[in-house]
C-alpha cells in the first residue's frame, strides 16, 4: 500500500476553507482505498505553517499514478495552486 500525504499552506488565511473544499473534490477520483482532507489543528507549535493535510491510501504505484493522471486532479491543481504558498508531498510504502 502507498500512503500519499500532502501538506499545504494558504497564501491568505481566508482561503483555507476554500482550499480544503477544492482539495476534497479529489476524493471523487476512484483510485484510492481511503482519502481525506483535513485542516491542521496546529497543536504542535512546530507545524503552525501547515494549514491543510491531504491523506490518501492506494493499493500500489499504478493506482497512485492513475489518481494523478485523472482529469479532476489536474483541474483541482489549477484551481488550488494560485491560493497556496507551500506544498510538501510524500509517497511512502506502508510497513506491514
């Protein structure tokens, strides 16, 4: 299983909810086995610059590649990119 984790910060605080709503549309792409978009609670003072976290689970690299190749992924990226400041992504193989 591949875990796809992406951290975002908004350019403007007022856009955090909108960015989350836009990114939530990615859950409509059928290739993930689990998908969620959440707002960072910022309980940890060292993570206060991260506003939104996208977390998805994929059966394998092919499923993740199909997710990223889906037209909705590109459309969402085009809408969110102007509103975001930072984007950090990690795709990791889950330890069993």
